[in-house]
């Protein structure tokens, strides 16, 4: 329907499948439309998922938007859904960024310890 009308109903439930489909079909217009939807819906409950989705499908503006959101809300890392799902490289990128919004290094240390303790067997 999107190819004929340009209309599509994007929801939190279908967005990942539609982004994947737009990538598979190499439909840049649909992919850009999906990216706009995702950027407008970045929040504590999905910023990690959207950051990682952006990296998978090379959604550069979404990556920046989600990363900036993570940096700005870092003080609330315990409220960020899937914080412990960050990869080691992603966590290092976040905590080493000069724009990280943390009152002091204790907050950063606490976040890293929380991340390690989320899966201690893997994160020795």
C-alpha cells in the first residue's frame, strides 16, 4: 500500500519490521519515514533499542538522536530500559563522551558496576 499511496501506519509494534523491510527492498523514502517516526518517539523505555536499531540499519540521525538522549538522561541510567543490554563498546562510547550528563564520576562508576552485575558471568 505504501508504494501506491505513500501512506503507512507506523506503530511501536510494527516499526522494526517495516524498517527491516525498507532496508530489504532498498526503499529509502520509507526508511527515512521510519527514521522520522523513531526519532520522534525516543524515550527512556526505548532509547537503547532505537540506538542499536539505528546502528543495524545505518539510520544516522536516529543514532545521533538516541545517543544524545542517552547522554542527557545518563543520571537516570537505572530507569533507562535495557541499559544493561549495551555492548561493552557502546557502554565505553557513552561513558567516555565529553557530553555525558553525570554529576560526578561516582555516577559513572555506579552505572558501569550496574552494567557488569547485570550479567557477571559474561562480564568478568
